[in-house]
């Protein structure tokens, strides 16, 4: 083999993205130029940001108002024991964690220690964002971000867990149903309550939800893989109504329930609800 070819192959091996770039249709430039918003820096937020960092997403904005506690450490790869001891803000701990992990050296994290409920559609938090992830533990905040995402036409990827169960839903405004649609749909509501996959409104003394890293990892992996499909295929979908077959079609207008105890993965259609006001906008 000529020396130059060997050297080129050697250079490729040095690129952290080289293996994912072997996937047919993969565009690392789209990944690198993406700007995402992750709402919630808990267990799910950690796994999402970890995956985004390893993918090489250029700009990651993280919002959370909480501080790190010892109980987070079993499910939060970017937090340290020192973060918990010093009660560091979760967003700052995540930003430092990304700096340690970043194999590319270019990833920027913007950390916002604030309550998302205080930020409506005019908030700069949503500026120039390509995709929003909701990694929240309560329905109220989910629906708030859902409303803003729909108004601003930003794709939203939602996920949640309860023990061995989890869910993922993708909202592509204005084409798909939204999180609010499934809340007003009676069947989905019964299902949500039965499976306890939706967060409950924040109340004082609310019991803690059972949580384990295995479910968190699976949910976050599915969420971030949905992002890959959206970032590669959304422009084409807007023009042609078709997604890039090589990368796949996201869970648009659908909700995936997973149960790692029974190994059941079930996808439900979430139609646009006639009573959901967001689709009249
Ligand atoms: Zn809706």
C-alpha cells in the first residue's frame, strides 16, 4: 500500500467521527453545525448531552434550575462526587462534564440556571435552536415547552421514564400532533396513567419516581437517534414530504412505549386532537 494511502487511513482513524461517518447518508457537517436545547439536566438530560457530545453536536444549550445531589450520581455520567458535595448547579456540572468528555474539542455548552416555566416564546433561550429535547419530570413543564416549540415551529423530542418503563415522542410542528394532543386524548391518558410514563404535576411531598440508568440510557439513546433522523431529513421532508430513507423516519406523530421488564416496545399513533388549540395557530 502506498505510504500516502496509509497516512490518509491513519488520519481517518484519528477522527472521532470516522465510524459514524461510514453510515450511508451520514453528514457530520449537519451534526456539527446543529444547535440544540436540552430542557432538564437530570439523569435523562445527562445521557442526552453525553450522546450529543459523542456525536459531535456543535452547540448544546442546557436549562435547569436544580443543583447536583448524591442520589443523581447513579444515573448521571457527567456529574462528579465533588459536584454533589458542593451542590454545584446541574447545568454548570454538565458543562464541565462535556469539557472532560468532548473528543472533538469544539463542542460548546451554554448553561442556563433558570426555570423554563419563566421563559415564553420571546425568550432568547429558544433563539436559533434546531431541535429541543425535553428531559423533564413533570407534565406541566413538558406542556409549556411543547407550546413554545409549536408556536416557534421547532421540532421537539420528549422522553420520560418510570422504573423499567419509558416513552419517547417526537413533535414536528406544524406537521404532527403534539404533546398536548395526547394529554387531551382519553385513551392515551388512560394508558399514560396505567404505565405511569408521564410526569405528574409538581406537588409538595410527591413521592420520588423509581429510576435506573438502564432505562434512562435506552430512552436517551432513542431520543438522540431521533435527532439524527431530524437533522438529516427535515429540510427534505419540508420540500418533498418524504424523509431520508437511509437515516430513517422519526417517530413523528407517534409515541413509543418501552418496557424493559417485559421487553415490549410498542408504538402508538398520536393523531392531532380536534380540541388541541395549538394546531389552529
Ligand atoms: Zn396538539
